[in-house]
C-alpha cells in the first residue's frame, strides 16, 4: 500500500471548523469507496495550507476515474471552505502492509478479513492479495460503503473474540462463525452482489474455532447445505473447506492443526 500526502491550500479566509468538516467529509467518501484505508486521518495545519497523510491501496487509487459520485461531490464542496483541490504526492510504499492484487481477472475471489488487516476485504482467490474496492463497479448507491461497514463490524467482533477478556467474546465469535447471524448474512449477500457485478465466483469466509475433536472438525459438513466440502490441502494455508454451491470457504478449527 502506498503512503500518500494530500495538500489543500486556502484561497480566502476560512475557519478551522469549516475546513475540518469538509476534509473529514472528503476522507469519509474516499474511505467508503476504498480509495484510502484506515479510519484516522490527522490534519496538519501549516502556513495557510492543510496536509493529510493517508494510506492508499495502490499508486493509482486517487485518480479521478475511480471517484464515486460521493467523492466528486465532496471535492466540489471544498470550495465552500475556501480550499483548493488537493495536490497529491506519493511518498512511497508502506512496508507494514500488503501490496494490492494485480489488475487482472482472478479465477475466484473471497471476502476475507481479520482484525489486523486494514486493506480491502475482497481478496484474489489465486494469490490472496487484496483487490482495491474502487476497481469494482459500485456495490450499492454509488460506492462500497456497505462493504466497508461490514468489514469494520467483522473486525470489531474478531478483535473482541481474540482478546477473550469480556462477555462480548462469545457474542463476537458467534457473529463471525454462525451462518445464522445478521453479520454473516450481510457479508454473504455482499459477496453475491460482488459476484453479480464482476462475473467472478466470489466466496464468503466462515471463521471457525472450537469443536469437539480434530476428527469431527475434519469431517465437518458445509454449514449451509450440509454436504462434504473438505479439500485435500488448505488453500493459502487457511481454507481447508470450500463449498462451490454455497460459495463458502472455511478453516480447520483453529484449535487443531492439520499435521
Ligand atoms: Zn454448501
């Protein structure tokens, strides 16, 4: 991912409050379109200009051809706070984060995230590299807000259950593990929408931990259709189960090791 600096100049007197509102509106719009990642964007004020550092999925992320109607509107509204259009400077590759998938059609893709990942939750099935959301046609209402919101909630549940320090642990785990929860249903519906829009088979990831013993976990059936769905070897060292009919993948319960 690419660390990028955005600079906005003031062309007339303005207030910090107005600038703050317009810049945060723009960052929200960019985030909900997958053009910037993360949720916190410190704004530096210096000599009549404002600077933000953001992480973008790829070098071309802020090109106008990817802008959603929401981003275009937020850019137009900068003038209301007497701000110029942003100057964009690429600072370099962020060593802590993954590179984006090449811009090609994968044979399959998967909606997969964890609480430590800030990148796109849509992954190339062939390489598991993240596919920037702005490259896709809008999922709903002009951008990908519904996917970003789903990811934020999934990660919150994952963080709670990984921490294991509160009663919320089991509630969080249930949301990402049980096919009957609203979060699971929403994610599964989103993968269907993405499959429809891209024409690429798109899977949803079921998180799995616990279980009685290794043998019963190895023969665990697909949670949707009940069919056998185990693969010979895990894909990307994660997905040991894959149901083509239900478009689901899952791991061997993290309580057990394959070998
Ligand atoms: Zn199935």
